[in-house]
């Protein structure tokens, strides 16, 4: 399959043990590879009065004030919650239900879709690049969903029986939302929208379904390592009622309480690079609950394979390019050769002063 060939060419991730099974069987200390003592020194802000940006997509199409709110959210936060996005509630709820059913399957059945060492797709973990690397307290199912020609359906679960059809519908609805947001962001950047949207035409979309088992020593582990998303835009939904997403702002971690029915939108590194730093990608992480499992779904949109990842020329006229320009293939190889670590991709893509 085409998707399998691309994954093999770009490299994969070392295979690691299943955390869901580990969490259900261990009763003592957390295994050493999962211990993250550095986390306990980082400050978490508990003030819930912070004005987390919420953007109304329906208003964006007719209201200049809402467009201004979107611009500030992308520029100052790299993050917002999107309401009235047009995706039917039943589409989202069905996706949530099928993800929950998949992770309830016996380990043997889930392992039928286990990652191979030479690709991204499948059940397991990604971005594990060394045998001594610290690991996340999580399992995931990662699937390339668009272009359809690059789907590697060998990793698309057949149980629950509705899963494939559900994911196909969810994927087609979310790409409409992403494309609309990209067009509106381009208008806010005062560039021809096609300059940005053309790069995402026939672009790539991937869906990562996350399962975070409970951990009695939750403060000593991390569900997802602090990182910014290397793609363009991320649309995120929480599957159950257990919270765990945190974003980093002014050096402090802010817990996010999802707005019911909203998508949480993250600006990714590619949009920061293409906007020449006008918009900022957001560093975020997932923490673990001591008693309850947590599930979430993240959908990533990125440019097509022929795109150049670099600042758009129109946005370099005043201050020059801040970031390098590389081919899509170079960029992806660069991302996959390293473990996730804060905003390391952005830092390495910056041009030296």
C-alpha cells in the first residue's frame, strides 16, 4: 500500500510494552522508564478565572470582532476552543463511542493492529527513538486518514464493526473545519487565502486516539510528554469526563476544562513557521488521573507532500524570514528522528541571527 511505503521511507518508532496491560497488572512501584521526577518541580496554575479563548465559528463568517478574537487567540495563545463548528453532535459522539469500544477490546485483539517498527500507523506509541528514553503512561491508535489513497487499512480496526465507517465520516467532517479555519487565518494575516490553503489541498490528515490508564502514582508519570504539535492545525476532543489536557503559558501549566460540544484547536509548528512567527504553536501535555482512565482524540492537518515548509514570502517582507524553508519530506524526517520535547522542532527550524 502507498501509505505503508511512505511510512517505511520516513522511519518509525521503537516498539514498547502496552501500558494498559501494565497498569492493570502492577501493584507496586512504577517501572523506572515511566518515572518523571522533573515534573514535580513545574508549577500548575489552578486559577480558573483565566479567559481561555472561545471562538464561535458561526460568527467568524459574518463578524469582524470575532475575526479579531481569532487573530489574538492564534497570536497570543496558539490555542482556542471552537464552538458552533458545524460538525453534527452524532458524528462526534459516534466517534467517541467507537474509540471507547476499541480500547475495551482484549489486548490480543488490539494487538492485531499493533505498530510495526518501520511506520507511524497502528496501536502502540510513536516518537520512541532510543532504548533508554523515558516513556509516556499511555497507549494510542494512530491512523493516517487522508489522502484516502494513503490509508493503510491493515491498521484500521474491524472491531467495533462500525469503526471504519465512523472514522471515515469523522475525518471528512473535520477536514472541512480545518480548511475553513485556515482560510480565515490567512485573511487575518492579510494574505491571499489561497497562498495558505493551496498547500493544504490534498493535504495530510491523521487521527490519534489516546488511552491513558489510571496510575496510583499519577504525579510521578506523564500521559503525554510536553510538546507542540509538528503539523499545521490540531482539532482535539475529550472522549470521557476525565480531564488531563494542560497548556503552557508564561512558564506555567494551565489545566483546560473543555467546553461541551467544542473542538479544542491547537496551532501547530507548521503554521508558526508559515506565518513567520506571527502565530504561535502551543506547548501542551496530558496528565494522568490516579483513579480513572482518560481517552481523547486528536486530528492533525498538514500540507500535502509537495509543499515547502517555510515562511510564506508575503510575510517576510518587513522583518525577513525567521525560519528555514525545507521540503515536506525533509521536515517529516527531521521531526520523526527526535523524541517529542517542548518546542524543539521550532527551535531547530529557526534561522541563526
